């Protein structure tokens, strides 16, 4: 992830950029492997999405959702499901327990 800093009208502007094509390809490949989700669920460690850092930052800043807190976990799952489904590695919807 590349971070850019700028100053405009006395305000600091920070932006982020990242090539997410690898994450999208991985998510698609895993999503198409039905056994992958089944194995994870059986092992009680279900991999639901591959989320690049730039998306996490965007969710944190724009949605005011800290994905690293208990409260943010369910919100993050819903945001990924509704706004970033291409990063999901399953076709199912995960609703984490808080």
C-alpha cells in the first residue's frame, strides 16, 4: 500500500493506493472451490474474505468502523458483504457473534 501526503489550504490530506488485483484473483479462486469453505467451517476457522489494507483503511475512515474491535467485527462483515463482495472467498454470508 502506498501512502500519499499533501497539503491543501492548510489542511493535511492523506490518501492510500494499492494494487488489489492479486487479492481479487485469490478471492475468486477460493470462492469457486466449494470444499475450501466446508473445510474451514468443519475446522471452526472459516475464512470469509481476503481484505486488502487499502480497503480496511477506507472502511475505517469512511464508515467510521474500526475493524479491530469487537463492535467493528460485525459491521465489517456486513460492509464487506454489501460493498466489497468481490473480496469474499465464500458465497455464503457470515454473521459473526459478538
